[in-house]
């Protein structure tokens, strides 16, 4: 499904390309170098990536950035590479004092789970602030592990059969709780 002109796996949503890049090593195939170059070129000046892959934007998109780190590292891009280092700085700078990452200005379980996966895929342990201080000199203050924050969002009493589920700001959008937060947190 790769577009021969853009080298992406679908214009408009960078996640199409990110999922395809993660699939290549899982299938025992080398990712196309021009698609890795496409991903590098889509990185914004702030070190992150936006959902639409627009390099000229300044969107705060931890989810896409974390998945981009995962895709690059899965395809053999070293964690010390400038593209990955810029993304790690972005993730460190976006992390909140609570240990969470935000989506639309609020601490978010889905986004925190994705941020956690991005940092872990770069080989860092989230139990220590070492990854944050190594990635950004601007990231200061007390460190709360994103995993600890996620655990604090888990339902621990059996109200309406929700025991074990992770709360999500997206729960408000439907009659049943959003399951993405739980799936991603696990």
C-alpha cells in the first residue's frame, strides 16, 4: 500500500505509515529507506510529529510522536540518532509534573500510555527520571513515573463492573466507558 510518490502508506494520517513501519520488522522485512526518510521529513521543528504528518505545524501530539519513535527504533534507527533525540526531548518537555502527558490540555490516560510506550521503545526505564533529564535540560522538577500516574487512574472498586478499568477523558463521549485507555495502559 505504499504510495510511490510520497513514500507514505496513506496521506492525511501519519499513523497509517507508522503502523506499516512497525509491521515491517515484525514480518521480517526491511522497511523502505524512502519511507523512513519520509517519516524523518515529517518531524516538526519542536521534535514532535502531528497526526497528519505536517512538518510545518506545531501541534502538540504526544501519541503520534511516541508511535514515530517506536517505528524508527523498531527499524534499526539508533536511539542516539538526531531524529529520535529530538523526539525524546519533545516527550520530556511535554510530560507534566503529575507524570501524565496531556491531550487537549488535560492529563490523559490514552496519551500517557502512548508516551510511556515511546520512551520505553527507546530503551529507557520509566521508573527513573534519567530518561527525562538526559533528553531535555529544560525538564526539571520532581519526577513522577508515567506508569505510577497511569496506575492512579485505574478503577480499584467494583462500581458497575468497572474493576481494573483505566479512566479516560473519552468516557464522557459514550454510554459505555472507553476501552482504549485500558488497552493502551496494559
